[in-house]
């Protein structure tokens, strides 16, 4: 009898330790909140939510989240580039850090058009920049062409590429 009580108490103790460990791991693993999202949803979330203790970056194959303990990849067949057209202030950037990069023109509407080098229109939409001043756009991979951005009667045209070594952060477009 005494032996069976010891076994039951030991089993209950192991279960409580396991539940407690699971609870602690789930509380510290803040990446689990994004596991049901796709790359576009993750990008949209992090463009609008800065200061999180997760680093969100855009790469050729999609979006990457890193919380310092583990990294999650959200693959995409499209190339994500985030543009931050500006009038007076910008910063140099190559890889877009969604929740730490800050552009000048937050929550602004832009007309964006991308035409590839063969003259084919790839993208032509009105986009709105997020709280971080960046407007993310998804384009086919491995193209080269021109991007034109218009805002309040001003515009800028620049080269754009979506190759493996292309910039995912575009802060070089001064509106004139």
C-alpha cells in the first residue's frame, strides 16, 4: 500500500513538473503566437508593431522571426521588399528589419508601379505605409525593372530587382 502511494505521488509530481515546464517554455517562446500565420500575415503584423522582442527580417525566401532562442522561417514564392519613400530624412538599409526600421512617411498612401525590363507591368497598386513608414510589396522573384512611387504630386523612379542578393529594404527613393 505504502509503495503504491509513493508511486502515485511520484507520478503526480512528474506530471506537475512537466506541466510547469511546458507553461514556462510556452510563456518564453513568443514565436508560437505566429505559427498559424503565413509570410504575408507575419510581414503585415511586424510592419505595424515595433518594439517587440522578436526580430523580424525580410529575405529572398520570405520572412524570418528570431527571438534570440530560436528562429522561424515563413517561406514565400514571392519576394518581399519594403519601401520607405521620403522627402527629407532616410537611413541606409539593405535587409529590412520590420520592427526596428523607421521611415519618414508613416500611414501615408502611395501609388506604386513596377515594370520589368521587358516592359511588362508587374505591380500597380495604391499602398499605405505602416506605422514604421514602410510599405511592403510582394513581387515575383528574379526580375529586374523600374519602380515608380507617387505621393502628393511628387514622384521617384528607381531600379528594382528581386534576385537572391537584392535589397529587401528600399530607403533610397527621394520624392521630388
